C-alpha cells in the first residue's frame, strides 16, 4: 500500500500543471523556486525582478504581495502595499524617510529637513519629530506650522514674568526677529540700532534691564524717547569732571538723557 501511495503522489505531482500560465504554456519549473527537502522553503532570487527584497521584506510571504497571482504586476512603490498614513502630504516615495528594516525607523533627520521649508538649525535639530508634527493619535504625520509663535506662544506670554513683558511692550510674535534657534539669550533687537547701536560694539552683550530702568513697562513705538536710560550706572564718572570736559559743548548737562543724545552711536 505504501509503495502504491508513493506512485500516486508522484503521478499527481507530475500531472500538476502549476499556476495558470495560459493555454498551451509549458509546464512550471518548480525547481526555480522550491527545494526538494521542504516544499514550503522558497529560494527564488527576487533580485532578478528589479525589486530586491531587503530588511523585513525578506520575511513577507509571496502571496502577501502577489495576491492576484504571479502574472499580475505588483507596484514597485511602497504605497502599492502600505497605506499612506500621511494622506499624500509627503508623496509616494516612503523610502525617503523610512527603511525596509523597520517602519518606525525614520531616515528623515535634520540634514534631510534642510530641503524642506523649515530647515532645522540650533536646538530645533535636537527636537523629536513628534514634538512639532502633532496628530499622532492616528499615526499620521501632519505638517507643522512655520510661525514661531505656533510652538512658542506660551514662552511669549511667560515673558511677562521677566524684566521685559513682551505683550505690554507690544513686541511682535515673530520670535526670530530677536532670538536665535540656539537659546533665548542673548537676544538682539535690530530696531534699537535706529536709536542706539546694539548690534555691534561694546554695548552688544548688554541686556535691556541693564540700561532701561523701567524695561518691564517699555512700549516699543519706534520713537527714540524712552527717557528711562541710565548711563552713569555703568559709566562711572563725576559730574564735576564731566562738566569741565564739556565746557565747549552747547546744551550739555550731566544727565542720562544728554549722554544718550550725544553718544548714541555707542562709541567705546
């Protein structure tokens, strides 16, 4: 009985036409994919198809991609098998950000981000992607807003607790006008150069409150008339000596406003 069963099995295998190849097609060459030791062990060289299987793709079963048979063409794009969780926002070439080893490993780092509309510089390059790109509940990756205040609004409001209340002083919410991406301090205020040069020279590292006695209540209007600057607090000199040195200067008086009016170019 055992010998007869083997004969029947061999006869069935030889008679099996294999996958539907069309009328009049030659018999399937099973050895091109299968080995004699185990029928489920497949050794098909997928590199010859133009789509090498790497990473996690090596463990995927043939039927997972070729559900409609091996004659039906399978898309070479990732979107042919993987649902686009980004709804087309980043295109169809998933390999630009992900690798075949593991879907959660992203290749889109700070260097690649430079080709976007928001290059990552300074501390921004150290921030995890999900901190700026929200809506991760559905594992999507929505585009982050470009305006500084979209992420730093609370920082803008918290400035009320410092020596310079940004809201009361009517500072713009365009944070990068004063701050850089490395740290909040030191900050710059380019508009100040119209009244008193701070972008360069010996006064550049000085903070607002060091010269302005009422910096917390300062209102930025563009006019050079704050009337709350202190020069003598840093420039130590006596009025008696200053009076003698400025005898020929018309309109001189030993006072902060007068110092500022004459020495507004911050000459050392």
